[in-house]
């Protein structure tokens, strides 16, 4: 889980604007631990949301060299979260930022 959450935070930093923010919230109840990673970055276009968990998919191909990365971070994060019987959702607005919400069971049977 550390790798999954680190990937999400690093993406929030990597795809942000100078002076932007990345906020991490954690909430827990008797059923779920919920991690929310919110940034003020460039956002993800609506037509790209359905592809972000595909291996090697890059939203902004024009900045690939300067930003770096392989397009594997989100697919790996999603796989880890699913292996923990969790879920991941994304809400994003271009130019305003992105919010990833990760929910994993608080108790493992």
C-alpha cells in the first residue's frame, strides 16, 4: 500500500503548478480506511480518465521527457489497491486539479 499511495502523491507533485498544493486526508471507520489525495495541478481531461490505469498510457505526451515516468505508476497503484480488496476513484478538472480516493477494508478476514 505504501507504493500505491506514494505513486499517487508523487503524481500530484509531478503534475502540479509552481506554488500548487497536494493534500492527503485519511479517514477510518469500522469498515474502511479512506485515503484522499488532492492536488491543484493540471488535471486530467475527461476523455483520458478511462485510460489512466492502462500500462504505458500518458495523458500529456508532449511533456513526457521533461516530467519523466513510464506510465506504469497508476496501473501499479490500482493493482495493489485491488489486491487489498480496495477501490480507487478519480475526480479531475482540467486546470483545477485532481482528487484520487482510495478505499480499503479496515479489517481483513
